[in-house]
């Protein structure tokens, strides 16, 4: 039996009521929407990504990052946000979404954001890079990961170093 009409919107409203971006209700809703994985969910996530409200954009991005079956429709939205968004938390979530989707077409956006002034955004880039480098790993992407492994923020540097090790099989100079 299909879910009731408007149930996606009700779920989104419940997620938005949880004001903590890492809140349990919010992520339970995102998990439920990932399980649905239907066109209605994608359309609602896309609508949220275009909202004026940062919390709505953040939720939309987090939902999109879980909709792997819509990757061809999701990537253009996320790439647009990567180029145009000003909020560091939304950019961080865009990068995490790129990492979850693992599509090499996101690589140019991730490389661009790897040089962002905000450490949270660079951390997101360090996470995403290892998942979007492609096979064989893209040289420009590996170089961005190498630069991040020397970042002044230790969390960024540590995550990038781990990604570099996992990507190059322990030889950070390979690739």
C-alpha cells in the first residue's frame, strides 16, 4: 500500500522541528525518506534545496545525499549549491552528500571547495574526495587531498591523511 498523500511533507515538517542538525528525530526522518527513495521524496528535497531558509536547504541537502537512485538528478542540484551557497554548514553537508553518493562527476566541485576558508567545509572536502576520485584516482583530486593532509586544522589534516592512505594503499606519493 503506497504511503498517504502528503506524508513526505509531514515527515519534512517533523525533521525541521528538530532544530539540532544532528538530532535523532531529524536523522530518523532522513532515514525513513531514504527508505522511500521515491520521486515525491526527491521533489521535496529539491524544493528544500531552493528555500530561502538555511535550515530547509540543509535538510534538503542531507536528504539528497541519501537518494542514490536519483544521482543523475541530484548531482546538478548539489553542484549548483556547491558553487552558489554562502552558508558553511550547507556547503559541509553538500560535500558529505557528494561523499555518500560517490560519483566522480562531483570531483570538480569538491576540489573547488577544498580551498574554502572555513575548516568545516575543508573537512567535508577531505571526506568527499576519497569517495569521488574515481578509478584510477584523479591526479588533481589526489593533489587536493595531499594539500588537505597538511591543513592547519588537525581534524581536516587527519581525515585527509586517512583518505589519502585508503586511496593510495598506504603510499601517499602514488597516483
